[in-house]
């Protein structure tokens, strides 16, 4: 049993019997095992918990049942049980390569930074996914350079003391609790570091279910609120939680690639021509 982990990996779950075992399998195969895994469940009614327990012999695993479904509360609760000096927040449907923890540990020990995310990559050769990944990495780098950092909640690495100082995620927010956290850290003088390596493979089940263009629209709306410093405490659009909500059905969206490429060009042009008011 691991006594002194360097990372506490916190995963909020809700009916993730299909996807969670894949991530736990990735973690069990890591070349560096200096971590513990904390599942903060939101009241799963499927086999999420029982399937997670199958990894108890392979991982240092804590399971925290919680009936209230709130991703910020679940993450915060997991952080309170964490033993490590650094917290990693994953979603249950992400995937990581075998050397993820090893490379991340080397980076953090070398730089002694406080707040990280990593570059994203696609784990299958889909044109839509590759373009989406390229666009997301571009936006993260762009807004970080402009002093308005964004960070995906499924891929956050943060020093535990800083997380406690910031009082964790804001559970009153309906959306963009991840962006809110990184911008509060920025205001406190902590810069976000975006690591080129290791990479993380995000899930595409949400855009494949609702459509890529619709997802981009939703993210754009929520990002505008964040950039204006307006906390989102009302429902702007449906954003349901839970692995049972999404499947592998692909929504046909023939205009997505052209629209996404054009949006990227417009953002780059605007950033060069105007001084943003923040």
C-alpha cells in the first residue's frame, strides 16, 4: 500500500461503469505508481462502484460515496481526503498513456510550479477529433498568454496548499467552475503552466452526442461570461451529468470542420488587432 503519494488523483463519478474501468486500467499500468486514486461518487445507480473495487488490489484506491450530484462538491470532498502534496483532477472518461504520471512527476519536481494542465491529443485518427484537439490547444495557449487562462476541469494539476487557499471549486456555479478556479489562482499571482508533455486523451462522447458545433457554441457562451468576470449561477443550457447520458452515437455535422477553422482564424486575427479589455 502506498504511504506517501506525490499525487492524489481525484475523479468525480456518476454512473460511469462503462468508461471508468478504462481510466483505472490506464492508472494501474503507469510506470510511476507514486499516486493514490480517490473516487468521489455522486450517487451512482449502476455498477460504477463495484467495477472500481475490482482495481483495489492494483491501485491505492479510496471510494467516497456521496448522494448529492455536484461535480464541484465531489471534487472538493475528494481533496479533503487527499494525502499528496499535488492534486490531479480527471474526469472518469479521459485516457492517459503509460508514462503520464512519470513525465508529470519529473516536470513538477523540476519546475516546482503550482498550477498545471497538459496538452491534449486524440487517441484515434478522426479528422473531427484532430481539428477539435488542435483548436482547443490553441485556445488554451492563446488566452493563457493574454492573462485570461482557461483550463479544462478534466485535466487539472494543482498544489494542494494553493487549492486550499483558493477554497477549492465554487459549488454554486452551474458552469465554468474550472475556469473560475484558474482565474482566481491567476488573480492571486499564480500562473498556469501548460505542459507539452505528457498529453491527455479527452473523451469526445459529449460532442459526438450533441454535435460539435453545438458544443463549441455552448463553450463560447460560457467563456464569454467567464471573460467578463460574471459567475454562471443560472442554467444557460442543458448540461447533464452522468455517464448514462452519453453514448458513442455520432451526430452528423458536415459544416463543423470549416466553421471551426474559420473561428480559429477570427480569434487569431482579433487578438492581433485589438487590445482586449481585461
